[in-house]
C-alpha cells in the first residue's frame, strides 16, 4: 500500500506548491521565507508568562517532569498557516518543513530517542495521520536520531479552548506506555506540534518518567502566546 506521505511527494512533482510567504513555486515554504518570515521565539515562560531565556523559567521547570522545553518559533503568521495546512488541509509536506525549521533553530545538543505526543484518536481518524508523529519522524531523520512511538493515547477529549487547569484535568490518564522496557534508562526527546499551556507535554512526560525514562526533554515547533 502506498502511504499518504508518498502520494503527497508524487503530487508535488506534477503540482508543486506555491510558497505561503512569497508565492514562489516549488515549496510550501521556501528557504528564504523559512529564515526571514518564521522568526525565533522571544523568551516567555509558558506557565507563569514571565520573561525568561527559554520557554519555561527555572522556577516553573523545577516542578515539572521535564529537563528542558525548547520551541522553534511563535505560533503566529506563517507558522499558523503552516500548521493549519498540516492539520486541516492534509498537506503532509508541512511536517517536513516544520521539522527542518526545528532542526535549524533548536540546540544541536538536543538528542535522545524521539517520541511524539499522540494526538486524539478522533483527530487521527479524521486526518488519516497524526501530525505530531509526522513532525517527530522528520525531526528524527534530520538529526539522525532513533524514533519510537512509545506512547499511546486513551479517550477522545479535545483541549481546544480549555485553560491550563482544564487541560490538566482532561488529560489525566490520557497517555500510557505499553513498552516500559524500551523507555527505562533512556533520554527521551518528546515532540509535539504546538505548545499552548504545556499540560499535554507535562502529562506525557510524567508517563515516560514513571515508565523509567532517565530524562525527558520536550521540543515543539511553535508556542501560542
């Protein structure tokens, strides 16, 4: 069976994308626009919203199961359009571009077993794929890191529009790790598409730590204001 990703690549040969930024034919987001129109993220802690060097301050990070949280860009402008094409228009090429931007922007020291945060099953059925998984695979390929789908998701709850406390409550028992022996003692690089309140990556990280992971570092493409 030919995968949707392969079909997307074949279609690009006959009907290439126009750049979302400048309109140039050939790529969904050309290299110039990737550099100039998707700016680096200015440091604001996603928990307390105070200014910080990263995306989470040391005070808030101390209470999490995460060693670090790194984000490539702000969820605005072309970043919104790119993720929108991936999530709502079935344009899988957007995952490749998001992963390339992450690879260029994020520290080269980030390494480990790449694991994606599973999307709600209803959304996966609707789209035909898990967008976070596509980004994770492309990011792992770009960095020559191992990728393993070590998390599974239960339930169909959507977090759109929910605040941090509501998300944390909704996500209780949402994830599980069927293969703890693959996690034990490993450094995990947890990948998601967009960071909103942090409840999703925190919950997923907690499951991996309980399964025996030595540490969990989170990386996402974009962060909502």
